[in-house]
């Protein structure tokens, strides 16, 4: 059995406390009024000053009034973007860590449905990571409820005033409306969490079972879950990410989000496995298991790049205004993170993990894994921020605080779950094959 060390537990609490302080700072440091934003813009030289004189001509006065009106509109717009910023930072962190657990659950189900033999010794690590799924799902659902109560303005289609003046959003209101959005979110979450809890129960029960009844049930439920997953994952990506910018759409988006999710999840499995081995646990996990995890990290990094380029190339080449605006914004205002993540998510894993021998070296896998996770956090960041904070983005205290808070919570939940069951799913009929696996 695994014992959650006091040092790691203290570290997780420290992350949560420091993170909460950062999140609180993010909310408290936002401007309190449009007038504060005007002062800030003037001090930063964001736009020119309005000429003031006692001897204006009539045309000068008209121009001055127009400039003042334009200044007020711009300041109001920036005020709303800055108010969204701490909410957006928290949302990116919540979604990122949730997707680690969610995609791990899908990867876990795939292994059961395909009756794979090699990963059995890693099942308890996967189950521990999915232990965060109910916690992360509740946090996200609460976030959506707060959004529907207009505590933030991330989802502009939730604002009746915006909808009243936007024909395109009105045309989508049959799908994009608050009650239906929350109902869909509840259905997704209930289905995912139900499978997670059921599969965990069957897996543990199989440890001491005298027959394969639980194993057979797990096989069948995993196959059924994957059908549910394929439908709901795409819809989730439309609802939770793509609807942040309801004027834009991509038929490839669900697969793109999936590719980012799955490579991040497999990387997390590898990192936690290597950590546990370094602490003297998982003695039945060998270099061949690590090699296969690294192969998946390499392969899905290529898959993510293929989808990234496919979405970009088709939309950019077609040059349809309502589609290409997605990339115009990101090339114009998010050039560094948008292109930088390609290096982090493709070039670096390609160069490091292409060599088969490196896939067996733990510190190579750890280094590459950390870079991959940073890259895919930036991927989610670039999916969310342009639609919610526009050109007012930067990675500061709210973003770092949100990451630290959710990371601390993630570590605490995952490693607490590890203590609840033996680290080897010994009742699985392929357990011996997995222990003796050699590539």
C-alpha cells in the first residue's frame, strides 16, 4: 500500500494556500470602475489625450466630443476585459487539470475495452488520477453556474443584452442558452463520474474475486463508456471552449481538444509513475512500461501537431472571414504563445523522444513531460484568453496563483486516492503478463 508522505501533503497544502492568495490578489487588483481604467490607459499611453482648450472652433468641439465618446467606449471595453482576467485565469487552470483526469479515464477505458496486457501494472496510477475527476467536475460546474448568474462575462451568449443585438448568436440560441447548457454539463459530468466510480469499484473487487465476473463487467462498461465519451467529449469542447467565441466554429475542434487532453494525460501518468518508482513503489513497473508511455507521448504529440496544422491550414487557405478571424487574433495579439506552443508540443518531444533509448531514461521522460504539460497549458490558455480578455493578456499572479491552487488540490486528491487500494491490480487476468512485459 502507498503511504502519502507528510512532506508531499504539506507541499500540496502550501501550493493551495499560495495559489488561493494569488487568485484573491487577481480579483482584488482588477479596476473598480471605468474611470480607473481611463487613468490606467492614459498613464500607459494607450491612446492619445483629448485636446482641451477654452478657444475651440465648432468643428474642434465636435471632434473633441467624438474623441471623448470613443475614449469612453474603449475604456468600458477594457474594463470588462480586465474584470474577466482573473476568472479566465481560474477557468484555464480548472479546465486543464480536469482534462488530465478526464482523458486519463478515457485512456483507462481504452485499455480495458481492448483487453491490453501491458498497462495492468499502471491501472492504479490511472485510477488515482481519475480520482480528481469528481472534484474537478464539481468545481467546473460551480464555475458555470456563477457564469450563468453573470458573476463574469466569459460566455457572452449568456448576456441578454449581447444576444439582443447579435443576429448570429440569436440563431444559435436554441442550443446556446443557459438552462440547456447547464443540463448538458450535468449529463456529461454524471456520465463520466458514474463510469469512473463504477470501474474503480469493479477493479478493486476483482483483486480478491474467485472468477472473472467483475472483469467482464468492466470490459463491457468500458466499451459502452467509450461510445458515450466520443459523443460527449466533442460536445463538451463546443460548449466549454468553442462557445466562448460563439461567432467562430470548427468541425475539427473536438478532435483537437481531445489530442491535447490525451497527450497531457499520458504524460501525467508517466510522471507520477516515475515519481512513485523513485520512492520505492511500483517495483513491478519496468523500463518497457516507461518506454510504451513515452511512445504514446511521442505519438500523440505528432497527432496533436497534425490536427493543429490541419485546422490552421484549411481555415487559413479558405480565408472565410468568420473562420479566419480565429487565427488573425492569435497571430496578431498572441503570436508568441500561439507559435511557441508548437515548439513545446511538437519540436521538443520530436527531437527528444524520437530516439528509442531515450524513452527508457526516466529523467528524459520527466524533462520532456514537464515541457509538454507547460505547452498544453499554453494551448488551453490560447483557446480561452483571446475570446475573454482580448489584448489585455499576460501570465501574471492570477494565472500562476490559479495553477498553483489547482495543482495543489490535484496532488492532494490523486495521492490520497493512491492510499485507498493496493498499487497492483492483481485480480486482472493479464496481471502476470503485465509484470513480465518486455519490449
